[in-house]
């Protein structure tokens, strides 16, 4: 867990302590809900004075502030959680293994080739790269708002970048009789410790 996670947990704990502290103070009689002041004890203005909430009961302020701590912590904490993204699509006209790569970019400024910066990654744009050996890769981007529906890159036709190498039977030499070639999966022994 990083500093951001500790800040979220701390804000949630502060909110819970304020709410339970208000309940304890009500129970002990230190504050009362019946006592209301003539002037507003708590006023909250939001959205450039479009929404204004006020109360004449100062005890309710403890509960409102505590619940605001909890609600805002949950709201800002959910953005860092990993969400499942469904990926759909089809690469056509490819006779090689197709690779789908999902990536995001966070550019970092450098000074004389040096970098010293803290990065807090945000998934604003997700890039899908469809590629195969010998073919030009296909790039498609998806904004954060589109990711809830999943990533559907559709039908992609990759174009060949290099000509396909065809085997030449005239250049294949047959093994002598009684000699078996090792399986392709066997690794070579160059540099390995064998008999001297």
C-alpha cells in the first residue's frame, strides 16, 4: 500500500470516529439535538452557491462532516481499484500467431536526459495494439468512458509488412541413414559443461 491508500484509510477512520464520537456525546448528554441556535450553526455551500445546506443544530454538524469524510474517501478510493475490462475483436487474413497488447502511456518530462518524478498512473486512454510477426500492427484507442462497455476493436485486417518466407526443398539436405535429428524442443549444448 502506498501513501494514497493510507490517506484514504485515514480519512475513512476520521469520518467513522466523528460519527461515533457524536453518538457518544449525545449519549452522555454533552450535546443535545433539542438545543437549536438562532443563527445557522453549520452552512455548506456547493457548486458555486447553487446548493446551500444549513442547520441551526450544531450537533448535526459532527454527523454531516463525518459522513462527508467517509463518502468522499469511498468516491476517490474507487478510482484506483482495478476494474475488469472485456476485450472483443477478430484479426483476419493472418496466418501467424496474433498478439493483442493493451497499454497506456504516461509521458514523463526529462531534463538533460535525467528524470526524477513521481508518477500516479491514471487510465485515461487505453491503447489496443493488434500485431503478428511479419504484419504491420494495428492501433486503436479507447477513452476511459468507453471502457465500461468493454473494448471491442472489431474485425481487423492486418497488412503484411514483409514477404512470407517459403521453404526451398532444393536447399534441404537429407540426414544419412540411421541418424535421427534431435527434437526441436531440445536446446543446444554450446557452452554447457559437457565431457572434455
